[in-house]
C-alpha cells in the first residue's frame, strides 16, 4: 500500500518546488508584505498537487477584509498544507516548531506566530496575537495545543481564546472584536475508498512517531481526499466568556469531524 519510491519522488518534488518559490518570496517580504498570505496560499496549493492530496471544501472562509481567527482540529503537520492552501492567513504554532530542521525555517520566514505553552505566558502571547490582528492579518490556530489520531478532537485550551477578548482595528480602522471561525478537517478517502480508523494513523502524526518515518507513509500512499468544513463565524459577545466560546467551537468542530468521518457531511451552503 505504501510506496517508498512514490514517497521519495513526492518529497523531492516538494523540495524543488520550495526552492523555486523561495527567492520570490524573500523579495516579497521586503517589498510587499501584505501580499505574503496570497503567495503562501499559492505555494501550498502547489504542494497539495505534488503530494497527491485533494481538498473537498464545504462552507466558506470569512474573508471580508477584517482579521479572523480560524480555529481548527489538528491531526498532523499535513493540516498546515491543507489549510495553507485554502486560507490567507498566518499559522500560530508552539515555540518548539521554530527549531525543527527545514520546517522550522519555513515557519519562521513565513511569519508564523510562535507561542509558549507555559503558565503565566497567556497575557504576553495574547498581546502578540492582537498586534498581528492590528496589522489586518488573520491567524490559523490549532486550539487542542497538540495533534492526535485524527479520529476525535482533544478538548481545547480556552486560554487560546483570550485573544477574542481584545479589541482590534477593523477593515476601516474602526475598533472591533476578533471574529472566530471554527474549521473541521478530516482525512476521509484513499484512492476514492473510505479511510478506516486503523489506517488513519498513516496520516495523523502524534505521540512518539518519528517525522521521517511518518512522512514515508503520508507521502507514499495513493491519492488522499481531505474534507474541510468552514462553520459559521462567531464572536465572544455571543457567548459571554472565552470558556463558553471555546466549548462551542470544540462542539461544532467535533460534530463536523464525526460527520465527515462517517460519510455524512453537512450540505454545502
């Protein structure tokens, strides 16, 4: 089922594509930073083609010019490729990612927001996220704080939603609160056939799995179908506290994941 030659060819294609698009990206960082999200989305779309992944999208991402916090479930590093190909935004990642070989470099130059997961760091991290929203940038957050087996959604860390309590400048420079949009991501089919619970760890990266070993499986399979559902945007004002907002997002994203894994996705609005 897993083809090592296919995995190697896809990885080489990824490396060559990255090297080809890196010089223009570095120039873009210097001369037109607002265009970076569109460029990186183009880059990730290319990666999706190279590795043989197809995205089926339901709902629409909120892109009205105001900053948005996209909150998604997290199964593996593959989620970054999938969501990066669909959204104009910057990822929020744990500090450790900055030190990863290769991928850490890509994360740093693409202006990923790195956060600490230590007690007492919440206020500092919140202010850092608000600064990015004030620049008119949207962010992509994995609120579980870790990856899992792809079959369920780990409880969210409500501290991540403290940013929704802050005030930012809107599209017209008018102060407003942060809009949050929940997103469900599910890896559902391999060569058109349903991916079983037993096979899903070939795509989900968690626990003590090694990155190199996992990539052989993730890239050496056939064509993978990834389903992504964008749920209705919400705000803190609708729920009264970040804990209730966090619980709502967790419930909506969990239900979306369960439906898609069961082959019963919501109708596309």
